[in-house]
């Protein structure tokens, strides 16, 4: 009886404590359903790709592709390329028509399915500069959010930039990594019955690809020596699973014009302190694409015209540092949960179950991410480039 009273008191205390905290949710009216531009023209043989979507509510983010649009690329010599939809919201050139040629300028025009017209100005395409190499070292970095130094890989760029003119450069990275869940799927529950799972290990290996949340910009007037050695790029720590199995990074070096440089410089400055207590407040950065009939309508994203070179690097897990991400273990509660599984709502089916490596017939019902690696945002499909050594 005494323990029961204590438990009730603790629940009431927790409720009252939480009730004293007001969650701050800033008003962001007017930023839903804005057109988002992603893509551009580059001086390489790749097809021209423009991705169009609409913004969603920040508290309920959803992918909302802009389908049914007309997308046109024009150069300053009057050549025109009509892009065609290859998947929802993705518009691609034919591959045999207009291509990026250094010294020419390119313009984007979009008409959405509801009749709105958007255009950029002409953007000059500058020639790209090859990347010599990308390297990495094991390092320890300080972070005010952690009481210890973070271990991980620091990536570096080696390249030689021309020093005869005042040029502008951007670097952006895309990361792909393999990661594993802790336990196989030995069975699954659906339609109020438990069935054996045919391939227990098929849900344990995933790959995830996403943009590195870092943009680096450089004006060569600030560079004394154009022979850039060990220029620091991004740092990947061991607080998550990114380096746990195998990591790959695609680094792009972009030669851009001054207006593009200034645009991404603002983004770089806005993203620089996002983990800090004194982080910059978010603000609207103007796109180079505008609504022809309503120039005051905000447009997100940028029509990028740039010389481009890229290099992909693979990294195996570091062997001389600690990983701090949470590793799931099965508890007695995970086995006891099985008595309640028949009352689980159909919306949660199928529910994957595991023996936890113990073949005594007992099944456990742990958190879904313990078994199904897709719960962490990855996919079971291996990237086409993954087996490259």
C-alpha cells in the first residue's frame, strides 16, 4: 500500500512539473506550400536535373513533389531544352540536347500545374577545377554539448585552384553509410497470429544517403597559396552509427559566380552555429528564382549553374576509438510484452519479433528499431556504387 501511494505521488509530481513548462513553437505562417527549387546546370556530361517540390509545415514535414510542371532551360545563344518528368517532382533533360558549356549563361523557367510562372535570370557557367584527393584522419574535437572530446574522422580536401582571377568556390558533401540493427526478425505478428519470418537477417542491414549539413565557400582573393593541402571539410563523429560499418562520402567542388557565392555564404553563416546556445536566428534567404507575376512571393532553393568536379571516398570503421551510440539489449520486459501482443492495433502490424540469438523458443517484442533497420530512416537497397573498393 505504501509503495502504491509513493507511485501515485511520483506520477502527480511528474505531471505538475511538466505542466510548468511551456513549449515554444514560433509562428511560421506563410511558409507552407512554397515552391522549392533544387538542381541546375553543370559542365559535365550528366543530364540536367531539376527537382521541384512544395514546402510543408515545419512541425509535420512531408515530401510534397510538384508534379505536372513545365520546366525549360534556355542558354544565352537561344538554345532551349524542355525537361521531362522521370519521377514525381523530378524533371530531366533528354541527354542529347542542351548541355552545360563553360562561358555560356543559362536560365530556368517553370510553369506549375496551377498556372504560376517562375523564372531565374541568366547565370554564367564557369569551368570546373579537378579535385586532387580527399583524405581523412582520426581526430578528437570539442563540442559544447558534450562533456568529453568527440572522436571521429576529419575529412580534408587537396586541390590546386587557379590564381589568375578572382574566383568563387563551394564545397558540398553527400554521405552514404551502412548500418545494422541488433537482432534478426525470427517471427512476425499479424492478423492476430504469429508466423515464422522466412529470412531473419533480411531486415538487419540498411544503407542511408543524405546531404551533409555543411556548405563551405571560398573567395580566392582570400587565398595566399592556391595549392590547397589538407583543407578541412566535415567532421563525422562516433556518437551515431555512421562510421559503425562502412562510410562513403561524395565531395563536390563547384566553381560559381559571385551572386551564387553570396547566396550560399549566407546559408553557411546561418548554419554555422546551429548547435550553439547563441545560434543565429533563422531568416529568409532570397532565391535567384522569382514568381513572374508576384516577385514578393518567397521561393525556396536555388537554380545552380556551376563548374563541377567530384570525388567519392570510402572509409572503414575506426578501430582505435570508442563508439557512443546506444546499442539495444533485450530485457525481461521485452519477453513479458508478448502477453499483450494480441491487443496491438492493426495499424502496427506486422510486428517483428526476435529470439535474441537464443534458440529456446522464447520470442521477444522489443522496440521496432532493434530489429528493422529501416526504422532509422535507411533502405534495404544497396547503393549501386557500394561494392567499389
